[in-house]
C-alpha cells in the first residue's frame, strides 16, 4: 500500500485492531492493515483519533497534513533516529565547506541532467518542434557545475537551467486544452501549475520521510538557504526527483487526457486553481503508481522502485558526508 492518501472532507480516521479505518458519515470508506502503511497524507479537513496518532508514532509512520489543494501545513512524525553520527557529519559540513559544495553540485547536476533528458526525449519523439535552443541553454548551465565552487553561483546555474526548461514546458504538452506560460507557485493560477505544485507537495512528504529514516536533520540543507520551519535538506534531495516523478506524471496525465479542464476549480478571490475531489483521486492514483514503478538504479546496479530510491539516495548522501565514499552520485536516468 505504501502511503495512504485521505481526501474525504470531514472524514474520521480511527483504528480497529491492527487496521487503519477511515469513516465518513458513519460508513467505512477505507480500511487498511497498518502493517502495509509507511506514510499517511491528509488532504483537507479530517479528524484523527488520539489512538491512531499513538499507533502511527509507535510504528514510526509519519502523518502529513496538506490543504485540499496541496499546500503543505505540517506533519506529525516519530522521534528522529538514534544515528547521531549522520547528523554530526551533516552539521560539520554546513556552510561553504568542500563537502557542502560537492553535495550542491550533485543536487544541481542531477536536476538539470534529468531536465535535459526530458527535452531530448521529446525532441526525438516530435521532430516537428524545435527544442535545440533550450537544450543548449541547459547544457551551458550543466557544463560549469563541476568547476563552480561557490554555492550562490551554483544556485545561479540551477536557476538558469530551470528557466530554460520551464521556458519550453508548454511545448511538452500535447493537449490543446492546457497551456503553460511560466512557473507560478503561491498560488498556482492555472491547471498545469496547480498539478506541479500539488505533485511537489506529495514528493516533499516522501523525501522528508526518507531522510528522517536515515537519520538526517531535515532542516539543515546546503542548496536551499536556512529558513525557520523550512525542511531545506528535503528540498535539496527533492531536486533530482522533480523531473523524474512529478513532471513526468503531469506531462503523461495531460498528454493522455487523463484529466480535463472540468477536473479543476478556481477560487474566486485569490484565483488559485486546484483539482476537484475526483481529479485529486485520479492524480493521487497516478502518483502512487509512479512511486511503485521500477527502474535499474545506475549506482546500485539493481532494480528498485522510486519509493525505495528516496531512501537509497539519502543513504548515499549520508555515506558521502560521513567520509565512507568519495562522491555523492545524484540519481540521473536516461
């Protein structure tokens, strides 16, 4: 089962024996063995019983709360693991250390190379569109990464590469009912940005859970600046997964017409666009399927799921920071 997503407004989340039970209007709408759950995400308003909170904490299962349109609110999670050596190495590398710079180079390289792969694949599939200029801009951002030893400069390369990628994102969409002009976050005011933001919120839940399992402090990162309440390391490690998981799902969903404009609603005052309850169920199902899909991990040399890869990448980062390996290898797929 993996992650359980609860989308029903005013649901009651309880526990019956060794099972998680979700009720609405006194009827059971979801019943899952606790042993099959590794995370719970509540979207919108729901009541969670104290017995469930206690049981989930006992089992080291985090609960994340999002608004109904996917904005992150917070999470309840068990105590951090007892592996103090991982956190010690993480803190010792803070700032502009050689280790921090190397890690940031990896995060940025992984993200931009995966961006490039999406564009080159689209170019091969559709020779009638010309993405060569944007691919060249991405390559120009990737080329100096290994010789750039300043984190702010690496942030600049990441920004330049992302601008090139999103500058042609609309050309990746083969559905005339949806258009994308530029990235809008707070709030997303069109369906494509709404899907991207929602997907990134789900991805954050999964990556933050993985780095907690490994023993990291999620709030101390290297690429993302320290900010009160921001899980910077989770956002760092997310970067290489954004194009591989969320962007891939969004493009596939739109291009296969699995969602239509009728699956979105607009909030009158803010103009924020979000999925309808049915649209949300469709996207959550596709996201869950993507997490469980398999690929051959280029470093481990074996098949794994994306869900497993979150923790694998976190462990590879821990090994690097603790001096057990010479490099941090970002996940780059061809």
